[in-house]
C-alpha cells in the first residue's frame, strides 16, 4: 500500500513539473519591442551634433527589447550610406551605436 502511495505521489509530482514547464514554455506574455524610431532619431541627432551633417537613418522594426541584442541600421548622408551597429545595453531600451 505504501508503495502505491509513493508511486502516486511521484507521478503527481512529475505531472505538476510537466505542467509548470509547459506553462512557462507556452507563456502568453508578449515580448517588449524596442522603439527603433527613437533609436534612428538618436543616431541622426548624434551625427548632426558630432559631424554637423544632416542624415536619414532607418532601422528595422520588431526588434525585441533585451540586453545584448545587436542589430543594424542604415544612415544616409548625402549620396553615401553607412551601416550603424546598434547594441542594446539593457532591457530598458538603452543602446549604444557605432557608425561603420
């Protein structure tokens, strides 16, 4: 009898663990998307301030706001195009960028 109870409790524990993992895996929370329009405006402002040049910067959309994410924007200055490497430094939307 004790063996049956122990097996039942072990089975229930495994089922609870599977349910917990399934709930976390299929989480309904949606990721926060980075406001890349603001990033583009910040890059344009930096180019204007540091180089005294007018630029047009475009960045991809639907970038997850998460520390360590790296993505690329395009900066057009006159007829020349430059790649901008953007790195998210935290999960609050702060970034650093380098024009290459």
